[in-house]
C-alpha cells in the first residue's frame, strides 16, 4: 500500500505498530507537548497528510483500536497538548 485512506474508517493493513505505519512520514510529535491542541492538529495533518488528528478533551476517551491513519491529540482543560501525539 502506498498510503492510507483518510480516517475514518480506521486503516492498518497488516501493521501492529507505529513504525510499520510510516510510509516515509512522521510518526510522533514530541515538540507539540504544551502547545495549543488546534494548532497541534493542523501541524500533524500538514506534516503527515495520511493521518487525521482528533482532539480528545478531558473526560473523552477515544477508541482503543490501532489505526495507522489516526493521531489522538490529548488536551487539558486549557486546550493544551498533554501527551506526545503518536500514530495509532
């Protein structure tokens, strides 16, 4: 597969870890910790056009399935990123 379809739906092919999902694109965004969630979402989708970044606000839990075309951006009550956004 040369790329992943846009999320949803979830796409993994035969991948079970983030390295398999790469296709030459960025997989993790540690530099976005503490940054505004909406800005982080835009950065992620610009740097890896094969993923959809989804913002998770406090109390919201995303699905537990592994997806090569999705990144959760977990934010605090101020809208700032609290976990390193990573494909999966």
